[in-house]
C-alpha cells in the first residue's frame, strides 16, 4: 500500500518541486538548477499568462453548474415523487421511470469524443456561433447527470411522510418543496455541484470540438502550451490549483467537524 501511494503521489510532488526550478527551458522538469519564484510572477496575467483562460473556465463552470443544479434537482425530485400504481399501468410507469433515469445519466456513459462530435454537428446544423454559449450548453449536458444521481440517491433515503405531513398541515406543494424537500436534499445538491464543477473545469475533449475562436478554456490553453514540452509556468499553475483544492478540502473538514461538535453539544444539552 505504501508503494502504491508513493507511485500515485510522486508525480504530484515532482510537479510542485519543479515549479520552483530556475531552469527557464522546457526541459526544466528534468534539470533542477536552483530555487526560484519567477514562474509564479504574472502567472494569471490576462494577456501573457493563464488569467484569461482561467476566468473563461470559471465563468463556463459557474453557469453550467448553476443551470445544471436547477435541472438535475428538479428532475430528481420529479422522478422520486412518481409512484407506480398497483395495476398494469403501474408496470408501465415503473418502466418509464427506469427509462427516465437511464436517459438522465446517458451523457456520462457516452464517450466524450462521440459527444463532442455530436455537439459539433448539432450546433453547426442549428447555426449557433461557437463560443461561450455552445460551451455552456455542452457542459450542462454532462453536468446534469452528476447532480441528478446524487440528489436522487439522497431523496431515496428520505421519509416521504415528512412532505406528506407538511401537506397535511396546510402547506402548498411548492411550500412543502421549498421548506422540507429542498433543505433535506441540499447536502446532495452541493456535493453534486462540486463534482460537476470539477468535471467542467477539467473538460478538454468536448470543449475542443465546441470551442470558438474568441474563447479558450484553461485545459485548452494548457494543451497548447505543452505541445512541444512542459513549460515551467504549467508546473506553477498546477501547484496553485493543488493548493487551492487542498485548502477547500481542509476548510470542508473543519466546517464538518464543527457541525458535528455542535450537534453533539446540542444532543448533550437536550439529554
């Protein structure tokens, strides 16, 4: 197990180490000449660095995840609420429900290169200009299943009597949805959004086919930078992104531990 962990994390440590290499050549990953912070200077410059590509990827990811959260959550709630009747129509309803779930998760089961070619043909036939709009529409397609799956799994564990009790107490269907169902499903929605955000930021294949001449995402920018070798700036960028991810994970752990201690304290006071 130790050997497996070393093989997994050693390349990451190499990337971090050589991000401080003073060697200016594209062979800097193999010749460490000294410690330097020069590759972190102007790293996110909008003109010469990766700032413009990073902002484009963040904009696409935020729009895609926001719209996918609405579509995926409502779709999961709609399918979870459907109950098969005890008749022949019940079996047909169950089959339709299963088919609906399969259609919802279909984009993540299709190879990305096929999706990219399909989007390219579709947007060309519709006459849509390639750029931000086509990128957002494409990312929404493969972001929705991640949110749908997590929310659907969460709703399957909830007691349907909670929403029924709210309805019995006079709440409208919309009021029961916003005050009972959505708050209980919120952790799953956030988890699905984080996963979809990571997939959107990481996507290269689909973005390559639907990208426009004036929009360049961060993966496309990095790919164009490493065609003839890995420049030191890419190592610095990877290091910054790793630090950001680890910081978010650590923050999440701290908030989760605080919430658990608060629940334990409230349980002790109630007891």
